[in-house]
């Protein structure tokens, strides 16, 4: 099928959402029994972690780790939000700087000011959006960011979204003090995330069994394998280990002098999509196919451009003495490997 299609279904009894572009799976949100990214807790400070610049906090779903804090004492109640998926056996990553994020608006209690996405360049539209923001946030001490999706949205929908996020932020703030840990919000599930994040025009299919009908299940099954075919007969192998994600690029049957460079460029273009669909993050080490050092700059430029278009925060660290390329990627979603086959 040509064009963009959003498919809302379930996978093994849990909510799931898939974004298809011209019949190819481009993004995937999955759910499980675990804690969702974005969930907000009233937590209780437990103990500091010396040498790591943070403290452990107790939540209703286990221990969380809060970085870069000062002035907190054991037993104190603090509002925290889950920022990503924890590594197996480790504490939940949390922050005390809460964000209330929806399709059009992000309310920022700790960052006052009214802002409009830089991607909206039309000055008349920016002025109209700021007028809506001032009207809805009048008298509020919280900040607001209007997202790029506001460019084509109706003013009423934007105003409703601002009010909903502001009311939620106020309700959570009122629950900041309490007798113990409590979960205050669940975090957005896959179907709500799809509405929130996939804002470009697309067809929608919510029919039960739509994953099978559109070939989503087959493409998910292929993603469970480490091998990823690339153009020109090349391939890359993505293998998570306990310490890092290893990516090995292979030229396949191409024996030409430029085969390594071509395989590496193909891998650079495809890597963000495969990491996104597999839900992989943390330390990532790429072992590229052999290529001259003079071609490294072009490889890095291609890699940087590919990740710039990706929603998941990724830092390109650089080359190692052994000729590997390192990245650091946020764990903001559940890994596909955690979903039962």
C-alpha cells in the first residue's frame, strides 16, 4: 500500500501501534506489564548514591534513580517522571523536571515562558499561536511549548490540548505531598502515543487483526532476527549484549574496491530505523566494513543526517582507536525482545 498508514491493534494481548510508509514498517510502539515511559510518581527519597551524583527513590513499582539533585533528604516526598526504560535488574530512570506532553502542547512546570516550535516559520501563524497560549495560560506560573503539529491544527483543538495538560499538571502538583509513594499518572500507551507523535497526514486502521492484514506481524517477526539486509547485497547484524549493542556491517558478495564504503553508507541510512523498531538504546558500537580513512567523514555525515530525522535522542560519540564508531542512545521505549513471540 502506498502512502502513510497508522495501524492500531494489539500484540500478545497488549496495545501496539505501527506506522507504515509505502508498505514498510517505519515506527512501532509496544506495551507490556512494565512501567511506561512518562509515568509520574510521588516518590520517597531513599538514599544517596555516592560518586554517581544522584539518589535512589522509592516508588510503587520499585526503586528509581534520580540524577543531579541537591537538597533532598531521606524520607522526603518528591515528584518524579520516568524518562525511559530501565536496563534489566536496574532502577527506573526518573527525573524531577516533569513534562506534560500531548499532540499540540507541552506544559513545563519548571521552565516558565511561552514558546512556539521553531519549525513553524510563518510569522502570522506564530503570532496567532502565541495569542492562544497567552489566553489559555493567563496567570499560570508554568511554561508552555506549542509543538510543530500546531501549524495545521484548529485553534479550538490547540486550546483544548493546552487546558488538558495544564489541568493535569495542576492536579499532579496538588498531590505532591503525601504519606508515601503513589503512582499519579500511568504514562501514555501505544495508541495514545501514535496520536501524539505521528501527526503527519495518514490513513488509520483500528480493525482487530489489522496487524496481520497489513503485514505488520511478518515484519515484526523479521525484526527478531539479528541480520538486516541492505542494498547491494550487503547486510548488518545487530546483537544486543549485556553491556552494549554491537552492529557489524558486512559487504556480502560484493568484492569491488568500494564495497565496504557502499555497505557502510547503506548501514548508516538504515540503522536509526532498525534501532527504533527494535526499541534498542544505551551504548552502541558499530564495526564498519573495511574502508579507507578518507571515507570516514562521509560515513559520519550520512550517519548524522540519518539520526537527525529520528525522534529518539542519540549522541554520536565518534571513532575508537580500533576503528569502531560509538553512539549513545536514549532507552525511551520497550525493546521488542521483551515482547513474547
